[in-house]
């Protein structure tokens, strides 16, 4: 009996050791920078599970990841919306599957080239402060039309959520998003730019780490690691990670907590995971930059709100002061009336 017990324990130990080495090896593989390739879209095969592209005149087939990200003409798209002739930039995961596809149509590429040759009028500052291309007028926004975009220009806002229960808008977020549409403070208007972004997301089916640090060399400023449901991972650095981060925060307001809620919702939707049981950490910092020729920066809406609060406090203090003065006046008049009554009594007694 003891012999059987020892044999079972030894087998269990070996299984744990093998599992540990396998898991460690998988983590090491995911830490490597993912392979990138380029080509032109030809067609989809096997029920949309394989991507056929031409590279140097030869057709190449790539299996598609179950959580593939597709962007066409700088907009979130679906793999079924790719068209023949589209230029593709493909990032492969650890299983040699196409996990990230950036597609550009021939017409869109031509319009961007013509915009670049006519001057700088077609350039805007991206979320990281670098020059980017103006999106087409029909650009789709993930923000509701009544979202206020007041940036929080404080030293940085850190939010940690463990086991969050909802991705819906809380009353405080709704209050922050009330009012007419206001584009001040968005990257498109060059009011503010993303200085720092750090995301750690852990949920069933997704592990995501994003890092953007302004001021660092381009190769170290951006880093993205993604591990999906199928345990395949991709690792982006440099310009590839920069493009991914730009698409991730595109269209989101810069005001807390609206930024946090909508970013969480966007990640859940685009990676097809639930956001009701998420362990995540978010750190974001926006820097204010000059937006006028005189070099004077427009006041951020969040600062204006603080000024309004100060004015309200002053008004309340003034009202309290006035009430106190009125009370003093009443007491003074009451004292005068009492003195008059005393004088009358004295005169009557004297008579």
C-alpha cells in the first residue's frame, strides 16, 4: 500500500514539474517581440478562418486568431470587411496566427499621400504628442455625442479595480458626461496629449499589459503584451505598440472617471470578454500644451470647475456673513427698544 502511495506521489510530482516548465516556456515565448509581416489582401478561406495575402507576388496563407483585431483605414473593422488589394500589416502571435491586422485601402492610401504633399494642414497631433493623419470625416467615435471631455490635468490619476462588478456608467460618471458636446481637451483639438498610460488587465480569457511613457526613446516608450483565450500571445514594441495604443484610446474623453469606464468597456468589447469580473489597474496622465499662437494655454475644463466651486464657496461664505450681520442688527435694535422701555418706566416712577 505504501509503495502504491509513493508511486502516485512521484507521478504527481513529475506532472507538476512538467506543467511548470511548460508554463514557464510559454511565458518566455510571449515575452519575445511578435513577428510582423506585410502584404496585400487576396481572400479569406475555410469559412473565414484563414487569411490569404500576396507577398512579393506569391500567395501566403495565415491562420486567424479567434480574437483577431482588425483596423481598416484607421477604424475598427471586421476581417470580413477586408477588400481585395488592401495593404496589410500583420502581427503574428506565438502560434503563428494573424492576431492584429492593420489594413489600408488604395483610395485611403492615395488620399493620405496627397494630404501629406499639400502641406501640414492635414496633420494633427496624436494622443502621444506625435503628428498623425487626420481621420476621414466619417470616422466612427466610441464616445456618446453628449460626452464631456474635460481633461483631468492633475499629476496623474491612479485607479485600481479588483473584482469590479459593472462596466456601466455610475451617477458620478453621468454627471461628468452631462452637457453639450465639447471637444476641448481632445487629442484632435491639440489641447492635451497622453503623457503616461499604464494598464494591467486580468480576467477570464484576457491578460493585457500596456505601457506608454512620454519622453522616453521611441523603442522604449511603448510596450503592449496580450494573451488571449487560446493562450496565444503577442508582444508589440515601438511604432507597432504606439499604433495599438492610439487606437485603444481613440475617441475616449480625457476626464476621469469617464475615461476609465469607457476604456474598460472598449477593451471588453474588442477582445470579446466580460468586464464584470476584472482585476485591473489603470494609471493615466495627460499633459497640457499650448493651443494658441500667443502661447497661452486655454484653461482646462476641470480647472474651470474648480474655479466655479471656489466661487460657490465664496458666495456661501458671503451669505453666512450677511445673515450674521442681520442677526447682529436685530439684537442691536432689540437692545435699543429695551433701553427705551427702561427710560419710560424710570420717568413714570419719578412722576
